[in-house]
């Protein structure tokens, strides 16, 4: 239960703080962009079963692959894609933390 709460707090509550730090005057819009980066989880639809609480997403799903994470890292450099890169990388951090807590990374 605790890992579940940590995981979803990092996905939904922590981005409020990130948004406020990134753009204090427009933090609400920024928060919604960060929430939009969770669409990266659509790659779970291609797995069988779609949801497996014991599976590590990092390295398993295409948009959670190490190659994709490398692309997300390089998206940090252009200013236009920086916020999306931050959201994607924070998402990978959150999923990676789950893997680490499970002992799969």
C-alpha cells in the first residue's frame, strides 16, 4: 500500500511543486502539461497483461525503454521541449523508483 501511495503521489502531487518551481505565475497550465506527459503510459496497452503490479516498466515498455529515456534527456536542451522532457524524465524516475523498491533494478 505504501509503494502505491508513493508512486501515485509522485505522479499527481509532486508535479504541482515542479510546475510551481518551473513557472510560478503559470503553474496551473504547467501542471496540466506535466500531467499530459503521463500519456507515455499508453504503451502499457501493448503489454499482456496490461497491468502487472510486479513488472518493472523501465526497459519493458517501448516508451519506457532506455533509448526513449535517452531521447527524453536530449529533449531537455531545446527550450521548446524542456517542460515535456522534465515531465517525461520525472515519470521515468517515478517508475524507476518503483522498480528499485521491488528490487528489479
